[in-house]
C-alpha cells in the first residue's frame, strides 16, 4: 500500500473520529436540554435524591447505548451484568483508565455515588444534579464526620459507593499505587467490597485525547473479580486488603 493511500486512510479515520466525537457529546448535552431535564425535575420532586440517582443512571445508560450505535465495531462485554445490577450496600473499587469509566459504572451499577472532581461540581445545572444525587466532592474531608454518616446512610439504604483507589486515570494502562482510603472506609462502615476491573476504555477514549477512537476491533470489558464480605474484611488489616485487591486487579487470565 502506498504512503499516499495510508495517509488518506488515516485522514478519513481522523475525520470520522472528530465527527463521531462531536455527535456523541452533542447528544450528551443536547438530550438534556431537549427534554430530559423534565425527567430529572420530576424524579427529583417525586423521589428526591434517589430519584435523581435513578435519572442519572438512565441518562448514562442512554449515552452508552448511543456510543455503541455510533461506533458499530465497539464490543461491550459485561459477563456479570446481573450480579452488578443486584449489587446493594457495597463499596465498589475499580481501576481507572478513562473518563468513560465512571459513566460505565453509573450505567451498570444501581444507586451509585462517587467522589467527583471539583470542576464537575461547578458546572451549572450538572453540578447541582450531582450534588442533589448525593455525589461527593474532594472537599468532603473538610466536612468532618457528617460526610461519613451520609455515606453510611446511603449504604444502609441499599446504595453503592464507587471509589477508584488509584485516585486518577492511568496514563499508560498500568495500575498505579492504590490508596487505602476505600478499604479503611469499607471496614469502618462494615460494608462488603466489590472488586471490578475495567479494560479497553483507554483505547476508545484515551487520557489526553479529545476524540473517540472509532477503529475496528475495539472492545470494553467490565468484570467483577470478587466480593469481599464484611466478615472477611474484618479479619484483614487495611494494608492486607489493599495488597489483596492490587493482586486481583493485576492478575489477568486472558
């Protein structure tokens, strides 16, 4: 194949990536403005924080469906989808590769809250919805005890808390050192710990890139590796839990 033809193919792929990226993010914001705000409004009025959480999950599930339609070669493999849908009162820990990760977690895990970046909370309307649904900002530690009590109530009512223990997205696909906060919190609140591993999102929407990769053969996989019971966690130190979870996230059978 000539170098001219190769450049031409790359140019076409680049144009497709830009076009699809614009389409997807236009849908993400436009669907809300076009009418989905009504769903949030009534969900919030009728069911409060729980209703807003349901509306956010419904909205992100719709966005993921549109991503799959816009990128037909993309495969999304979630073999334990039923187990994820039945997750209740659990601290969920997962590796972090892409901005798509929290959207996928919202789509597949019910009644989920997590810690979000402060700039997300400052976005008009969107930040209010996140706060209203019970999402936490990084300033939560300045609140003292109240935020822990709020998370405890959320877990007791069947909600789930997502924490990316790496603290940020991996830039090279390798697992960064895990922070111990998620495991300390799970032990302190007597909550089970679900360990999830996500793969492939960094190829579809990589850190540092502004466009989706629409190349053929891309796949995203979400696996539930294990569920550590409250009794198991109580018999382990926070350090032991951190080491155990890291070993599970690093081990691959494929």
